[in-house]
């Protein structure tokens, strides 16, 4: 139910297993592509924190959290293209 409510608020929600898989991939070669802040956001999210919890913990806005989470799914080529 928490995921439905969070999605209704516009939050990005990962199932714990999906977040764990993403974390394993991030620790590999892809980690070099992510910013330190994106990694921090991902670690909070993988731990089950809400976007609001992440924002409070990192002293950023919820919109910034959402932006970082969306950025995790942008292909590397698109992240750095002019």
C-alpha cells in the first residue's frame, strides 16, 4: 500500500529486490558514471526510504531526489551528450 500511495504522490518506487539488483549493478562499472550524490540517493532508496526521507537525510528537496532517481535510468550516452 505504501508503494501505491508513494506513486500517487509522484515518487519513484523500487521493489526492494529491484533496488538491491540496481545497487549491485551500480557497484560495478556503472558506478563510475553516477555522481556521488546519485549514489547517496540510491543507497537511501535501496534501504527502503521514501523520497521525503531521502530529501530530509541529504538536505535536498524531494524534487531533487526524484531527479536523481530518474537520472539512474538514462543511458550513459545521453547523460553526457551536448
